[in-house]
């Protein structure tokens, strides 16, 4: 089964994301973490296929936590979402370990498609949908 981890410090936003993703994704296990230490602990117990992180809730100093999470879950796609869609922000996120960046303005259209691709790949279905860059 596809396993997605949500890392969001705000419970209301985490619950909203959870409900939205449950409605738009095929059956999957949704793990929730309110901070990086909690996410790192969960990742040691259950290995996610994808990890969704709101980069706007992290300080520059916390970007190192993404790198640690990538080391714990090297096979997981780390999806960073953020308001800042500048090349320098994308570069900092990539250096921290974010494998896919999705601007918040495109979240509703891009996130379900990206998660479906990762879910299909995780289940052994190699058919890829077209991605936008």
C-alpha cells in the first residue's frame, strides 16, 4: 500500500490536507507529523513512499532536517510545497533534499497528479503521466 507522510505543524491545515488527499487519492496510508522530530521517528517505524512538507513553516536552520529525513528514507520522494517559487528557493530546497517542488499556487492541480505517479511507481506500474516543468 502507498504510504504518504504529511509534515505540517498546524493541526487544522494537516487535517484539511488529510481530508483532501483521502478524497483525491486511491487508498493509501496517511501518516501525520507535526514537526521534523516526530517525522523522523515515524520514518524509522514506517517507511513512506512520499513525504509532503510545507517549506514555508520551516526556518533556514530546519532545512537540515529535510536532509536527515532523506537519509532515513532514501527511497522516498520528498515533496516540498511553498509560496516562494524563485530559482534560489528551489535550489535551497533541492540542496536540502527536496526531490519535487510544487508551488502552492499549483498545489491543487499538481499534487494529486504527482502523488498518483509516485503511487503507480511504488506499485510497480511503470506508466508515467506527462509532467510539467
